[in-house]
C-alpha cells in the first residue's frame, strides 16, 4: 500500500516535473517571442520615425508651401515655405485652426475666399483653389497663389486629416502679363505696319500713325506736328490728334515757339521727360489775372522726330500723360520704330499725292486746252461773222456811190456808211491788238493827272451810238468834287465804253443804265448798273475770260467777239485796280464795279498818239508809198494828195529802191510783205546807201507783235503802223515839224 502510494507519488512528482519543464520551456519561448516582438516594434518605431523625419525634411525642402491638418482642421505641420508665406512659424501655428493661419481672399472683390481644406475634410475629395486667389500673411502682405488640397488617409482608408500644397504665382502672373503685353504690342505693331504701309492718303496716314503710336505708348495725349521749316515763325502745326482735347496741347505752348519742340523739329534726339513740370525749360501757360492755376494735363512727356529717307525732318510725334514717369525706355524704342516706319510711309504718301496732283494738273490742263480750243473755234467763227457783217453795207454803199443816177445826198450817205463800218472794223482789230499786248505784257500806259468827269464823258460819248439806237435811259451819278487820278485817260475811257456797250447789248430797248462814281479812302469806284437780262451764277466766274459769251444770252448780244470784258479787266489790272461783276441771276440785271487807286499825281503828260494836235499851218511833204496791194497804195496816195502832199507809188521792193533814188522822198511808207525785196530789206538798203539821209521810214504791216516792232527798228524804220493805217494818225505825224 505504502509502495503504491510511493509509486503514485513518484509518478505525480515526475508528471509535475515534466509539466514544470513544459511550462518553463513555454515561458522561455514566450519570453523569446516577446523579446523578438519588442525588437521588431522598436525597429518599426525607428523606421516610422525615420519616415516621418524624411517626410518632414522632404516637405520642408520642396519649393511649394505645405500645410497639414488633422480631421478637425487644426494645423499639424507647416514647411518653411508656408512659414514665409503665412508669416507663422511651425511652433506658433501648430494646433491653430487653419483659417487663422491660412487667410485667403478673392483678388478682384477683396472678399474672403472659401478655404479648400474644409471642403476636403467635408467631402473627402481633392480640391483646387479658384483663380484670382491671394493669401494675406500675418503682417498683411498679399501674395497671389495657386493651391491644391487633398485628404490624408490610413491604410484602411480612414480620414486622418488634409494636406494643402500652394505656391506663389506672382512671377508667373507677371510673365503671363508680360507675354500678353508682348502679344498686344506685336499685334499693334503688325496692325500699324500694315495700316501705315497701305495708306497713301497723307492726312489719313497721319491719323493712323498717331493713333497707333498712342496705343503703343499708352499715352492719354498724342499728336503729330508737321514741320514747316520754311516758315520759322510757324515752324509746325497740329496735324492730327488722338482722342484728346485740343486744350491739352495748349499747356506746352505753340509748337513753333516752345523750346521743348526745337530739338525734335531739328531731328537731333528723342526727348523723354518723367515730369515736364519739373523741367526748367517748361514754362506753364500764362493765365488771365485772378484766374486760379489749373492742374497740368500733361506730366510725362515723350517726343520722337519723324525723319524721311532723305534725312528731312518731316515732323514729330508728341505724347503726354498725366502720370509722371509713365514712359519707359522700352516705350521710347517702340515709338522710334513706328516713327521710322512712318518716315518711309510719309515719303510714299507724298510721292503718291505728288503723282495724283500731277495727274490732276495734267487732266485740268487738258480740259483747259480743250476749253480754250473750243472757245478759239467759237471766236474764229464769231470773228469771221463780225468781219463779214460790215462788208455788205460797204459793198452796197460803194455801188451806190458809183451809180450815175445817185444823188449827192445818197453819195454822202454811202460815204457815211463806209466810214462807220470801217471804224467798226478798226475797233474790232484794235481790241484784239490791245488784248494781245496785255497778254504779252507790252501794252504801255500813258498815265497823267486825269479828272474822272472827263473820263466818264469820253466813255459815254464812245458808247452813245448803241445807247441811242436802243433808246436806253442813261443816268450819271457823280459827286461834284472828285480827286484827280493818275491813270491813262484813254484806256480808262475805253474800259467805261466797253462796260456801257456790254450793258446796252444785254438790256432790252428803253432799259435803264446807270453810271455811279464815288470815292473811298484810297480809291475811286465806278459802277455801271443795268436792269437787263442779268447773269446766271454759274457764268459769273468766267465772265472776264477771253472770248467768253454766255450761251444763254448770245442771241441777245447784238454781236461782238467776247473780248470787251477781258480787255477791260486787263486794262484795270495794269492800273493796279480791280474789276468785278455781280448779278442776282437771270432777269435781275447786272452790276460791274471798277476800283482804281487814287495814287500819286504826276504832271499831266503829253497827249497820247491819236489825240488831235493843235491847228498849225499844214506842211506839204514828199512821200513814197510801197505796197504790193495796188488798191491800198493808190487809195492812200489819193488821200494824201488831196491833203496837198506830193506822193509817188511803187508796188515791189526793187521799185521802191528805184523810186527813193529818183524821187528823193521825205517819208517812205513800206509794206513788209512785198515781192522782190521785203520791207525790212528795202529799209536796210536805204540806210546802208546813205546813213546820213534824213528820210523817215515808216513800216506799214498787218504784223503788230512786239517782236515785229523790234525787228522794224533794227532794220532802220523810224515808225511802225499796223494796218489798217489810221489816216488821222498818219496826218498828225506828217504835220509834226520834227517828223
């Protein structure tokens, strides 16, 4: 029993020992596993710390700002960039609500912007900031930013917080703005270049140039001033301005006088002033006394010369702005580029305008030639008509004189008809010659102290026949006392006669014509006023042109060559006077006004050729007439013989020389166009044969130009008569004892 108990006890002891050993082994294993687990945990902790440190170092070293928060939106991390941009350090910001550290606003509205982290924590999604967002730092600095916020999750996706990455975009925005500005400048330069190059109208070109330069420079005031260097007193003028009140320009003074403009107009340099009011050269405009000073419209100033390819300073571009220092060196370069383009474009526009002007002048000249040719044809037809008209009564009067049955009264009547018609033809030819002399500048006035009353009386007397024939009522209104005029009395009487004749032609029978004379401060005014058919407004500008006759009134004019008014205008202008025509229109009459300067009076000169001489005893002369026109020579010889002179006749050049040698005349009248020897040759041989001979040589010819008279004098002639010879003038010469 006892052994059994001992055995059982032994077995229990053995089992207990075995169990203890198992327990000890298990404990040893647990301790070993725990040690290993602790080591593993420590390793993981070290790794996690290393990762955290690496993460913080990484976030601190990147160029963007980084802020992290927990799920409550409280800050758990700021990297150094975020510290600089927010003005908070990590220790200050840690645990602070994000909105306190990260304050953002809308740049345009200045209103607070919605914080993206709150949206991330609410919705768990990645969120980016809206454009135009800026952060306000702790010290109030404003910085434009872009940012992105994202959720932070654990391995199981549980939301642990949020991370926000943002960066300063000021430099980028400046670059974008600069790029936009460069694009705008390039577009403006392209637009300006194309527009300037394509525009050939100078005025439009200058407007385009000024507007383009104004846009490039950003000026509130822009102008192109044209350089009129030929007139220093007005060296430039405002030619084109761009969207600015003209009174802004007045602040700088007139371009021609302002010293600020001088270097530009001389093409010396560009002038760029930050503040013109601080310049010693600037003189503010003088204001009326008591008027308060006005603020300067222009502070910043820029002026660039525009120079042509040939080096001529065409003008200048002038710019102004109310903000000082607005114009930079870059602005200056841009405007100089436009000015260089403009110089070439202005040259081109000038050449185009010159070509267009030349084309216009040529077209006008061609039109004028066509008009002159048309009027010449009309004149020749009218001249032929006017010269033929007297031939019929002359021929008929000559036949009456030859008829055996004609009474003495009828013969005298025929002689009067011939005299009147010849006088009419002579007046036509005289007018033509006078117009020709005025045109060539060879008509000479014989001025003398002349009473106006005598001139008016002479003019009326000449026009009396046509006035009486149409039964016109003529009235003369003239002050009792008028000063003497220093004029050619015969020419002024001729003008008045032409005006009266013109009025009579275009006034119905029994019409009214008035002559009114008066004096102004320095001139005498003579007016011829009628109640005739008047002048259409479109006809007034050409009323004084040669061969001009108003088409609508030609059937009322009673003939004429259309040179009377042109002759009157030429004669008045030779006297330094003025003539003009006025009319209220057709059917309203007309008024012609002559204004003559009173001038400085001279001692009355000798009477003009053609003025009757005193009644001295007649002198008998020996004369030779040489003319291949036998009727002309014989009729003149007969007339001179009837005056008591001794006359010989020849009909060619050699015959004239023989007659001179045989007849020994005192006067020789030589036609120029004779057969055998012409008149010039005959005169030269007479002078060469006896240089001391007192014989007087008179050229009688239809050629009355200045050159013809000069050639006659060079050939030895003493006098020059233009056919038809006026018998009175010839008789006066023969009565003159001096020859």
